[in-house]
């Protein structure tokens, strides 16, 4: 079984969107039994809350369902449980590095490290709250791209 955890700050926009996108991609390939897919936040702001309504609306317009997801915080067990822990941005990657055991650092990376767009590799998935409705679309575009490439590389 392959296990991936997507992480952002509050687990209500970028990381649940990545979880929804990747889940649909894996399901469409008929490989859902081969994957464990989850998302979490590095902060406690929104534990138990559903994803932001603007994230849900944008995702739903492209066929992604995420209304059932609930925010949670990254926990110590995640570093043992998951093969990949992919952060939405450098700030969250730095937070993960601070709390990860030393042997967990090799599992950490940026989601966009898997982008097929050269300009996006190593870049942050931008916080959608600063880009209005277009910010949520931009986030989804970047996450779709990175998730497609991540799945292609890890089939």
C-alpha cells in the first residue's frame, strides 16, 4: 500500500483540495485499493471543520467532492504511517521539519515538486485567500497538475 498525506496550514483549503483531487485520480485509474490518501494541517485553527465553501465550490465545478472531509492536525503517528508527506508551501514544510523525527525527514516535500510545469516546481501553492475567487481556481489548477504528475511517477 502507498500512503500520502497532503498538508497545509489549517487543512481547510489547499490540502483537502489535494486530497480530493488525488482520490479522484486514483479512483479513476482503478487503483484506490492500493492507496491511503489523507490531509492535515500544521495548525489547530480549524480542527473538525469542513473545507472552506469556496474551495468546495471550485472543486465541485470540476467534479471533485470534498464536503465529507474534516480538518485535523498533523500528529506524530503521521510520520510513521505515511510514505510521502507533501506540504503546500515552504512555511508548512518548515513546520513539518520541526516536528518530524529525524528519520521522517526523507518523506517530506512540497506538493509542487511534482508539477509538470517547470515554473511551478519547488514553488508554494499560493494561499487562495489572497487571490479572490481566482485564487481558488489557481490553487486547483496547480494541485491538479501536481497530483497528476505525482500519480504518474508513483504508479
